[in-house]
C-alpha cells in the first residue's frame, strides 16, 4: 500500500520570518497527522532556517532544485551535498517552470536525478504537458518522453524510492485543475509505463503525486483516485490552513 505524500512547493515566496512561522505552524499541526507524509520545499536561502523550525517533527524538508555537479566553479548553483548538509530529504527536479522558463532539458534533469540519488536525496521528478499538447491529444506521448529522458539509467530499486509528480502545465497557478478523471488517466498511464519499462511490482511501489491548482476543496476527490498518491502543492502551500486542508483530504 502506497503511503500518500503531500509536499508544498513554496517557489519564490516568503520572507525568512514568514517561512519560519509557516514551518513552525505546520510542524505543530503535523503531530496529529497519521495518514500521509508531508514535506515543505522553501526557497534555497531559507532551507536552513525552515529546517531548524521543523527539526524533530513529522514535516520533511525539501529543496526546489539543485545542480548535478558535486562542487566547483558553478556560480549561483547548489549541490546535492549542500542540501543534505542542511537536512534535506527531498528535491524537486524538472518542475515545469524549470523546463519552460529556464529551458532545462530531460538530459539536464536526468543528470540531477542521478546526482540526487547518489547523495541519498529523494527526487520528486515532475512531468506534464502544455495546453496545446493536451488539446492535440499528445499528453501520454509527452509525459512518457519526459519520463524516458529524465529517468534514463535509473534502476527499478531506485525508481521505487523516488516520487513522480504529474503536473499539467496548463493547470499550474491558473486556477484551472485537471478533473479527477483526467488526472487519474495520466497517473494510470504513468504506472503502466513503469510496469512496461521495469515491472509491475515496481509500478505498484512508486508514489505519483498530482500538482496543478490543488486546494482543500478539490483535494478529496483527486486524492481518492486509485493511482494518485498525493499532491505537489504550489500556492495553497503558503498558508498553513490551506495546506492542512489539503492534507485533511487524504
């Protein structure tokens, strides 16, 4: 049985004080959470402070990105080892904003996935289609191509321990959301891809989150789908009540 996983992607939001206050509130509330795993992914400059605020709690710490090299002359970048040093367990890789705003390729993301795994981090690997691709009926082809490239060389054992997040690009920050049926269709296709690429046992172990304008009001129906194992939450993760409302939908 896959344990649901709700992660908050704070993106480029909060001040240090706001982030610590939010994390502190979540850590306190998490004491009574038993049905799922939760994590927060603050901006890189606040990872240390937020980590201190949730230390010893049920809230996991994650980062929003990293570079694939272990160290060196890469101005402005952050390595997997640095994230581990700050107490991170998770790292979001291949988010649509990284793909489409910063033009990261599947090959770029694949290097990061391997570096994260080597360092002991759990990658949250994001895939998803543009609106034009959804309308053209190529969603399955797009997400499978992204998986093939981003997860190239990953073993079945490694895959079973990482997280895939399906995020339709047209639903991120737009207020639009895939219907539970639309989301479930893609999640089911992703699990079938894993089974065909690896095996059925591995496919049953991999947690696949949904992301894209998830909020407390739509979370219960989305999270009740058999192949949706949680959510990668953007805007609604910036207020404790909103985020906890989603957690309550598990």
